[in-house]
């Protein structure tokens, strides 16, 4: 097996596109927990890449309008052994999402399949659009009914 060691003076442009993107956006995305978010009919969906993480060790908490995801990836080689190359992120990772009042953080569901943590954050019942029935009073209004000739005829209850 042949392993190429990292050369700090090698290709000077390696990783520059990622760095430039982070500098332009003004935010730094944690490399250990990349995320996709999309809206669907049943609420918002969040997918986080967590390959090699034990699902029993994933912790998801909510406090007010903050959803916090914590996970840990431990190295397979531990502290022993002669590590020749270690590019996979490891350690503890935390991601916090600020969610609006319209989302129901009490009903968040989470599944973990093939190294992807999938969260569904439903829209709260009070924030969903609903139809309000218009009630009418006890007295029925008398409406005049016109005949074919345009003259007012009998009054009908309506």
C-alpha cells in the first residue's frame, strides 16, 4: 500500500476555492457536519452528513428557538499506531439552527440512515393557514326578488 504524505509546500491552490467561498459568504461551515435544508409540505427537512458516527451518540436538543445537534466521531486508530494520513474530520461536532416561532420544535423527528441524519421540523398548528367560517346572526335577512320583467315581486327568505 502506497500513501502519499501531505506536502505543505505542494500545490498552492489546493483548497483555495473552499477558502474563497467561505471568505465571500462571511460564514464558516463546519466541515464535520455539512447540511442541506429544504421546505416541503410537511415542514422543513434538514439532512446532515455524519458518516462514521454512532447514532446512539447523536444528541438533539431544543431550547426556545434553537435546535442543537451534537455528535462525535472517534478515530478508528485511536492514540496508538503510526498515522500516515488523517483527512477525515473527527472529534465533537455541534451545529445550531435558529428556527422561527412558526415551527414546532416539540414535534421534531429524527432518523439516521447510511450516515445521514435526517430531521423533519413541522410547521406549528397555529402557524398553518386555516379557513375561518363566517357565522351569521339569528335573524334572517329579507331579500327582494325581482321577476323576469324586472319588477319587484314577492320577498323571499334568504
